[in-house]
C-alpha cells in the first residue's frame, strides 16, 4: 500500500498555538491527523523562566490536549518527564516521525526566531514533505509588515496602527474617517491616581488537578527558578480565559483608558485587562476582543478613550512589535546603540532596594509573573536605561520574569522601546524620565526613603541625578533630536557647579549597584 494512503499527517502544535482553528489544524480530518504536542527541556530552560510562566504554559498545553481528545482528535502528547524526551522540538518531531511514519508534516510558523530557524531545517531532516504555514491569527502577516516598512524613513507605530484600523474597520466611519474624529486618544489616558482608586479584583482561577500536577512538577524540576507559585491563578483554558475577558469588559474597561498609566503601591492589576497571557497562548482571539470592545462603545457601556486605547494595544502595538521583530531579526538581539554595558543589579531579582517604586514592581513581578506596562517601561525600564544596563542582560530578565513574555513581543519592547538600543528605529526618542514622572503617576514617592523634590546629594530620588547623567553622557547623539534637544538648554543654564552635583550624585548611585550573581537568567 502506498505510504500516502496509510499514513497520517503529523501536525506539531507549539505551546503558544493553543487555538482550535489553528491554520495547521483547520481543514484536517480527525481520522487522518496526529496532533503532536511537546513539553521540552530546551524551551523551559534556554532562559530560566519564572515558575508561573512554565506552569501556565504546561498546564494550558495539557488542558488543550485534553480538549482536542474530547473533540475526537488523536493527540500524541510528550511530557517533560517522559524518559526518552529529546529536549528539543526537532528531536521530538523526529521521534514522532518514527512512531507515526507520516506522509507529511504540517506546522504553523513559530513566533520566535530561534524556533523558526529550527523549523526551516525540517524539510532537510525528514523524508516527507514539510508544509510551514503562515500564522493567520495575526491581522498583519510578516510579509505584509515588510511591504509596509519598505522604503519608509521611519517606522512609527501610529502610521501602522491607522493601516490596521482601515484594514479591520474597527472604530471607522463609512467615509473612512476615525470614529470621534481622532485616531488616538492617548492624551486622555494619563490620569494620575488620586484618592481611593477602588479597582475591582481580577478573577483568579483555582488550580484543578491538571494544574496542581504541573505546579508540583515545576517545583520539583525548576524550584531554583525565579518567582513564586503560591498565588497561581492564571486562566489555563479557553473557558477560563473567556471568563477573565467577561470580567474585564463588565468591570474594568470603563476606566481602563483613564488610568492605564497609573501606578499604586500594592495594587497590581488596577483596571488593566490582564488578558495578555491568554492572548499570547492562543486561548483568546485579539480581533474578537477588539470587536467586543467596539460593541461596548457602540452600546454606550464604555467611553471612546478606553475602547480606542484597548484596541490600539492589540491591533496597533501588538501587531506592530511582532512585525518589527521579524523585520529586524536577528540583529535586534545584539543592538547596543548607546554602548551600555553595566551589569544588571541584584535588586532586579531580590527587590531589596530602598527605591519604593522599584521594590514594589519587582515584588509584583516575583509574586504574579506580571507588572503592567508603565511599571515595566517607566520604572523598571527607565532605571535600566538611565543606569546604562547591558541590553542583553535586561532582555534576558524581561523574558524570564513575565508570564506573557515571548521573544517576539519582549525583544522589541525592551531593546528598542525601553533601552533605545536600536538607535531609534522604533521610538522617536528614549523614554527617559526623572523622579517627577513617577511622583506624578503613582503614590510610590509618598513613603519612600528618597524624595523626588530633592535633586542631588543625600535623600535625592536616584532617578533625578541619573536622568541628567544619562542626558550628559549621550549628548552627542541626542542633542539633535527635535523631541528632546531643548533639554540641553536647561542643562547648560545650570552652570558647572550644579552640573557637577548631578553627575557626582549619579555616580554615587551607580557605584552602589551590586551586580546580580550568575545563573539567574541563563544556565543551570
């Protein structure tokens, strides 16, 4: 009997492809397909991921496999502890090919560069055809982004976002103009926290037997990784993810826009959606979420600034950074335009610092594998930028510590947005700020050891002298930037004595930074 008449099609499904209508599954027949899912050591350890991140992915994978089996699919599931585990995707596909002798392998392109490079070698490794499919869960394909980016002098997200609005029709009038007359309502989304915020709590999901089994596995095999599993409550199924989405649309979307930049000590969620883990796993469809948000606006249940801000994060920023990642890889991994080489400080792992903002953000990161985007950008990231921390060490840290971090979304945000390591291809200026910004947008400074009103010497908020130290040492590059060049007029008016006080105070801060020990991010 010819092989093609007796052998199935093998469909590898990666851990962030947990979508029932995935392109590689769509159109397949259940009696003619073997779905391969793999827990592999290489993916859990190429950086030492947060315990909650590993538990989330493995639990979601096991639940998805059970869901597929219940629907009648044949699933070949490889567990981390299987004695013959090959430790890599390629190795596990090779073992599965021996077991099933497939007539073809059908896989959706990977989200990360290193995995995709391995997949592109499969046609030469296996003696059956390998079909690599476009990931159509994104609105813009990699090729479409490259076409958009071609011959442009600048690749600003705002221009790309408008194209995505036109393509999807979200918040668009029939005449092609944006609903409300403006494309972007970000100026309305910067309210500082005042008084009692009284934000609703996000739903947490009690671990079931599958999740508890995975949590025990993670504690046993990855017990020395960063983070805590004590309050694990992430959605691990589409049903749970939908419940989390329902809670966001009903309870938090209304104020999401107003307070999306606000920071409150001990308040980890505020009005943020907390849906990024489910979206990036494939449990939720971002376009469906955008359509729900648009419907909430049309029904008078949510204001335009909140809905537009939410939609912009998904079809604007998320789609943009994914295209940017593939457009500039692999060079983006090693970019270091500001020649930054200071080691990552120990307190990024321990949270042991008298800077109240940094300590709280690290605490939330450790306990929840999450911190919201302004904490990541304007506290943790801002310090890394101002202190001149080594980009690759900072990139590793962000990839390790957040449950929603995959390299395609983490790397552009950190290397380009936070650290300006790409030299300005993504951002029009470095996102550098003094302690005044944190004081305005948070309550962190009220009980801090340091004061944002003290600029230099004892008691000064470290962000204040570090800000001017950063501007001074990068003057040759930044003075011609029209968005920040005027800052140097302020610097020059200070006079040599005041400038020296800033620089000396900053150096005192830098001299106290204890480098992190080896082995936190990479290595066993």
